[in-house]
C-alpha cells in the first residue's frame, strides 16, 4: 500500500482556507457537521436534477462541487484523505463481484 502522494491533502487545505476566508462553516460541532451533511445532500440533489435534464456541464459541475464539499468536510474532521483514499482503493481492488441473473452485481465474500 502506498502512502498517498499528498495531492488530496493540498486540495483539502486550499478548500479549507477558502471556507475560512468566506466565513463558511469549519466547525466540528454537531451543528457544524450537520451543516456539511446538508450541503452534500443539496449538491447530490443538484447532480440528480442535472442528470435528469441531460445537462452534462451541470452534471460535471455538481460532481466537482460534491468533491469540494467532501474534501472540505474531511479537512474539518482532520482526516488524511490521501492515506484513507489509498486504504479504500486497496480494499476495493481486493473485492470480488459476480453478476446476478438480473444483471446487477453482487459482492462475493
């Protein structure tokens, strides 16, 4: 497992600095966390609406906004995203799946 290259951490810090500069939430309190979750849900709704309308540029923008909110939230929580991302990717690469008769995928344990 690699230790991550630090690119996500650099983005986290940049996003966090922008949040502070704009006076946005950077609190780990219960209310601060709730506010970040609400923003993520709102962005997810924007993604769904853009997809429904077939608006590719808005889909891309909503996906990027989700990434920005995710990385900012992870910085608020003090998470080393590069390291955690690497752990999850390694874990996902080891998982095995098979296709069901209905075409959906099922994880093989």
